């Protein structure tokens, strides 16, 4: 399921761009988006090269962190960034779990 990994990689890059454009007015929000973008893109890139369930679970955890971040950080006046983080967090979380579950399933062959 390399396609899911590459989608997460692109979403990580998207977060970096959003952090530099949409959220530059609020330092903590900008920092959170850039750091999580780097984490998601970096782990997804490693997972594309060395696909393991553990890497996919790390991406899912980063997606959960992104989903929870608007509740932990003050997004006052940053409705677009809040909505972006929630939507991207849900997508990264779901794709990470799907990818990890796929990688953990055993392949049965007839002997």
C-alpha cells in the first residue's frame, strides 16, 4: 500500500506549506504545523522505502497528535488552520491505521 504512504508524505509537505503561509501570524500554530509536517513527511518517506507496520503506526500517531493539537494550542482567529489541521489529522490517522493494518495482515499461500 505504497499509495497510502505517499499520500501521507504529500500531506506532510502540505502541512509545512500551510505552516509557512496560513499560520505565520501565530507562532505556536506555525511551529506545530511545520514540525508535524516534517515528522509526517519524514516517517512516511522512510515507510515508503522500508515498509513496516511500526512506521505506519508512527504516522497514525502523528495524525492523532495533529487532530488533538487544536484543543491543546490556542488557534484564536485561525479558523482555516484549525479546520486544516483537523481534516489533515483525520486523513493521516485513517491512512496510517489502514496502512499499518494492511502491513500486519499475514499473506496466506497454498503450499
